[in-house]
């Protein structure tokens, strides 16, 4: 029963475009009515009708410790009384920067912003300002937020809605964004040769999460690193999803590849609107007011956002067992899903690294956007709804990774596997 959600969705559409403030939430690609949430605690979300869901999106990544994690909630409550914003520097911002630098590899300086989009957009501007070049290379199916430069062959909602070219993005901007297939190093080499001395940056999701979960093949990231070194190109690892999730030091630590610039979002804000970009001093010192690449924000370094993120990151830094537990939970889920999918007889692929995992209904390996798009995404829609009605909240699109949180218990995972079995029996 989702009567209240149905009523809320009807009402929302009168005042909000499509009834939602971010497109994928509208469930358009899977059909049906989006479920309106009222509260969440630990691994569970509760909707307006009082239904409980085991949550596998975790606010699309941030809630790695589960919803309403008490130390974060308490810190926000305490800091709210000192003012919700100053527009002037605070000691807390220094503590946050120092903490991130102590955790993240290759970050000498870090600038806080309010979203992952802002972080990636600013990193690209910085790379252009630093190199004096205009073009960037991104990968098909990777999503780096909704800044104009990135809405070319993007993943996430852009892929979900099958949008080929985005109205409003000028041809000039689009022409400066070159694209290659994920995992295709030869294509990158060719592009770089064709555009000698024109490419400012290569930006990549080191583990892609916006076409489902897709892993970099052996040598791919290392190959990109080598090309960047050879050609004076800035290598930007977009760790908005992977940062503080795959390891305290994100994909850089986990996969042992070094970036020149890194972008963060999601986990870094503990559920508050936060992003950041950082990297080597040689490059970061070109950002204003140190240098003349302009970048700013009224609410950047906002005290409530900073304290939420600080408490979250400090908890992660001081408790490495969290990553072990997340990994064990995800491995357990993967094994269980593997068994029920195998028994169902339908072709499938499970991709996973750490606590990022996804299922594609496909006979072929899923290594890039075209293989993800060729999977049986109609079947995914049915699977999504069958799981939702059984109380398991998956991302409402095959082009999104699932995220696990540390609050999930063995019972939750067993229930998820059981519900997957029932769902497959219903839809196949
Ligand atoms: C890898 C990646 N980069 C950037 C972004 C944009 O972040 P935000 O939605 O906070 O603007 C996202 C959002 O999902 C993302 O997954």
C-alpha cells in the first residue's frame, strides 16, 4: 500500500518539475510511482505510508554508516545553535581539510564546495587554467555531475532517460568534451594523438557507478596515468562515489593509482550537501585567491555540513574494521544473489568492488556503457518493482550502482537474498 506516496506524487507534480528535485527519483525508467520517504534509521527507510525498506541506495552513497548515525546527528544539533552559516572562515574548516589530507593520498590542498557537480566542474576549470588547454576526455557512461562539459555521453540519469544530446549545452562546450569507451586504452591513445597538446584533463570514475557498477580492467587506470604523465595532462579521479567508500583513501588507495586532482562528494558530507576537490599543491595553488582560476561559494565550508562530514570521516578513519565489515557484507550478498540468480536460469552479471555492487541481466561481461546498455534492462525494471514491493529498495535504474551501509545485519542480507529469489520466481 503506497496510497500516501501516490497522493504526494500527484501533489508534487503541481509545484515541482516532474514531482522531484532530481530526475532518477521519479522512477520514470522503471515506471510506477516513486515512494516518498518520511524517515530512516540504520539500514532501513520508512515511507509516508509506514512501509519499511532495506535500503541499497543509501542516499546514493553518503550514508555509509547507515541513516541517522547518532554521532553525526548529535554534532549537527550541537553546531546548529552556533549559527547555520557565517560566510567567514572557521577553525572547523581547517580541521576538516587537515583530516582529509591525513586520509586521502595525493591531496596537499583541498577546497570545499557544496556538491559533487561543483567539485568536478571546478576541477576541470582548474585543469584548463593550469595547462592553458581547452579539451577534456571523459568516458561514456561516466557521470561527473550536471555541469555542461559533462553532459556528453553521460551515465546516471542521462543514460537512464536515454538522452543523447542535452538541450542547453552549446556545441562549443560539447566540442571540447571528447569521449572514449570505458576500459578502452587504445581509444584514449588515439584521441590524445589526434589532439596533441590540446587536452587539459582526463576525468574518470575509477570504479564506475553510473552505468551500474563497472570495474576498471587491469592496467587501464595505470595506462591513463602514464598517458597523462607523458602528455602533461591532468589526471582527475572523480571519487565522488568511491572516496572514503572503497577504502579510507578511496580508489586511489584501493587500486594504487595516483591522481593529480581528486573530486569528492557523498560520504565526505555525512549526508549534508558537500563536495570537495583537491590535489597536488603545484596545481591547486592556481585556485583563487592563491592563483587566478576563480572559484567560490556562499555556503562552501558551511559549518553544519563540515561537522557532519568531519564526524563521519573521523569515524571511518579511526575504525578500519568498518571497511572489513562492509566488504564481508557485500561478499555475502553477492554470494547469495549469485546462487539465486544461477538457480533462476536467467543470464546475469554481478559486478562488485568493496561495498559497490550491481546486477545486469546479460550473457556478456559488463565492461563499458555499450555492454551495460545492451543488457536486458526491461527485466531489471521488473526485478526492481518485485523487490520494492517486498521491502527492498534498489536504485530505480540499471544504470546505477547499489551501495551497502555498515548498519546492514546478516538477517537483512538473508532477507534480501530470499526476496531476490521470490522476485525472480515472480518475474521469470
Ligand atoms: C561519480 C560522480 N561524480 C559526480 C557526481 C555529482 O555529484 P552531485 O550529485 O553531488 O552533484 C555524482 C553524482 O551521483 C557521481 O556519481
